[in-house]
C-alpha cells in the first residue's frame, strides 16, 4: 500500500515531511539527548490528527503489560511501528532515558515515545507514554504522569 492510499484511508490531510538534519536540530535544541536516525526524511502531521490517532485509532495502550516480555520498551516500539504501518508517519521516536518522581534523585530507566506535530503553525516535540495514551509538549525534563521524563537517547525509525 503506498503512502497516498494510507493517507486517504485514514483521512490524514495534513502530512508534511522534515529532513533528518532539521529534525535533529529541532530535538537537540529542546532535549539535549543523543539521537540516531534510520531515515533521511520523516513524515508528520498536525497535533489534532495525532490526538485522534492516539486516543481513537491506536490500540497500543490496550495491550497487557507483561514484565520483561511486553514492557515499556516494547510498548514504545509497537506504537512507533504502528504509526508507520497504518498512517505513513515515521516521526515517532523511541526514547530511552530515566524517569523520576519530583523529590527523588532517581526512579528508574524507562522507554517512551517522542513525536513531532504541528500546532498552530509551529512544529513542536511531544512525549507520549504509550501505555497510558498521555502526551505533553517535551523539554529537557518533562513532567508527565507525575514523573519527570529525562531522555538520554532517541531512536528515529
């Protein structure tokens, strides 16, 4: 199935592309995290469409958590793969970093998603907790789900 037929099937009218070098520059300026790029171009959409995909069409959060088998890294890879497979959007990165509660020095290592989307004409970076379908605009230390998410590495597939 070609990208045009995917977009038509899922009624995505706002799909744009960004070069890996430009994505690197955008994300590096926000997070400071190391990044690994597997493609030269990344396709993204607007925040309204991403919200619809996350809350209405993607079912990753409905999967059962199984320790060491289907845990945080698996959820984040599944979300990124499904976004590419079903929507032709390959701009959901898999993030590896740490999460910590507000007053704790260190909680645990974790994996989640980063994605880019256009909101009110501006391209922004967001973090998504794919197990919960919660997302927020990203920063170097992003508060999400009562924890700070601190990225160390982002893989863009």
